[in-house]
C-alpha cells in the first residue's frame, strides 16, 4: 500500500534555515545542508527547500545548497521560492531537485504552470498555495503570505490542477509555525475537489495533529518544520508514533 | 582499485544527476554519455528517464542510441532501465496514442487502473512496497539484499504489463490494483520506481546491480 509521506520543510533565507510563526518573525535555526542530512538519516520521505525571500527580492540563491544536499540525500527534493521562469526550473532540476514548488508566478501568470508542466512533466510541478482564512473561506496569498491575490484558495487549487500541476502543497498561513494543529478543513475541501496528491503544511505540533489530519482525509503527505527543527520530535520518533496510531508510514 | 565502468545514458529526458550522485555515493565514478563507443565500453548501463514515452523514444532515436543499447544488451552485460527507462523496454505504450518501444521485453505499457471514487489518485506518487511475486524469485537478483515488501519511491501514471509472468521481478499494490514494479529477463533489469531516490534500500539495489558486473570490491 501507498504510505503517507512525511516531508521535512526547510525554509531558507540566505544560507540559514529560518522559521517563523504565520510566516513572520523569522529566526535562524540551523544550516540547511546539515539539517537535510540529519532528516535523511532519520528516515524522512521527502524534503522541501523554500527560499523564503526569493520572491520578495527577485533572487534565488538556493541552488548551491540543493546541489550539496543532493549528493548526500537520496530521497525526493523539492525547491520552491522565486521560481519564475523555465530557466529557473531547469536550474533547480540541474542542481539535483526532483520537483519545483510554484506560488507567486502561478498567480501572476497562470499559464506558466501549463508551460512548465508541458516542458518538464506534471510530476515535477508542485503548485504551492498559501491560504489565509477569510470568513468562511480562504484567500490565496503570494510572496510568502504578504500579498493578497483576491482569489479563493480552494477554487484556485482546482484551477492549478487543470493548468497541469502534479501535486498541490497547501500551507495554512493561520496555522503555520503555531504547532496548534492543521487546518484540516482547508485540506479536505481542496482534496475533495482535486484528483492530484495534496501535501498539507502548517501547524504540526504533535503526532496527534498529523493523525487527525490523515484521519480527516484528503492529505497524501504532510510537511513539517518546527517539530523537527527544534528537535521536539525526531523523524523516526514521529513515524513510530504514527505507526502505533495505525497510520501507514514508511519505517 | 579496479572498478566497473557504469554508464548512464544521456538523452535529455529528466534528471540523470540524481542517478549519478547515487552511483558516486556507492564509491563509483559513473559516466554520463550518449557516445556509442562509451556505451559499448561500459561494464554496466543505466537508462534513466522521467517524462512521456513518445518523447523518450523520440530522443533515443534522435541521438541514434537505440542501436547502441541493443548491442550492449546483446553483449550480456548488466542493463538497468529506471522509470520511463524501464517502460521503454516494452513493445509499446498507450501514453498519448500508441508508441512503439524497444521491444526487448514482451508486453505493453498502460495507464494504471485506479478508482477515483475510492480516493485513488494519479500520478501514483510516494513510497510503496515492492513484493516478491513467488518464493526465491529474488535470489541472486538486484533485490537479493533487501527485505520483501521494502518501500521504494514511485512517481508515475503508467506501468508495464509484461506478457511473460517470468519477467516480473516484483509486484506492487496501489489501491485496488496490482502492477509490475520491476522487471528481470537475463541481463536486463527494470525498476518502475526510483532506486536513486529510495534511500538506503534504493542504494542497496543499485549496489547489487553494479556487482552483477563481477566487480565486488570497493562498491
């Protein structure tokens, strides 16, 4: 059977791993290469590197880190943040990444997702959505939760699938970094609408939160940052707890 | 120290860097090539690939690689196709209309049968178990050193359906369907999953494949 994927999310600013709460108040928490290696040895299923300021300043310095990590980490690697052109994608893949995550540029020019999927294959195009609660719905944000798009995040997810995205990474900006649990409602609503895999990000604080997310249905994978970064729980400890709670995970 | 020369075919289809990195991690010095001479001289040959079947075949033709691959296989040296590289070994694929493949394994490539009402999605992405189809099938194979039902990393929507059951090295269950997740016929091996992205288990598979060259030390 297909296992639920546990993904480590490593947000990077310059050469450091950073972590905030609700994508703000960023703190340095370590070296991205070393953290990627640690998670790999602990049995992580996948790693996502996000350049958290690339979109804002129009630059991308993640590729050297990716290049180094790919020599020692033999699980799939996704790169996001500041991916704006086919050239950016090519550079990311040539550095050793398997997939790219795209948010801001997809909102600005939706056709970019289609062209990227046709050029590199849907399997390497992850559409990233930063969703912030707004009344009974969620709005899609860009530039790391700073800019509003005016679009409904759930409707946007469906559009992204139609445009050619092979996976949807949905980050709840409200829950991000809080360690208070996932926005399971948001994930479920998106997943019910799309037929590509959904990766849920934002809010993991315990194995119970992850179990609640998977039991609510809809997520094929979960992206975790704080819980691992601050050593609250190791990858292997989390996976063992999930297995004990009846989740199908790779041990 | 004497080491086998492992060649990875360079045909502009997906990411060959991960495969090279994995082989380097095994202590090898792999070469990335589309030169027929380089391919013929290799001790083991790997055909990677992520993408569409028709584009894969098209690029093999464009770079005149088909003849070199057939001749390498005829030399009885270890050959491994990975993901699309495995599918290309079959006779034809139904992806975007029918495309003819290399035909070194009898059978077709078809879309995975999934049940969307049961929440089964395509592509099949993630870690899933490779299972030994019958006892002792894995003895002396590239899976000889890994446990039955080991999890490996998949990302695909199509899968091979070999005519001869004896060509099926492993099976994998996804939702309500069971598909052929690896192939073996003589010196030809194929993995639908990505051993280069499947952690220590994947590296163990690659290591075993490389030792089929007869070189054992330093790998």
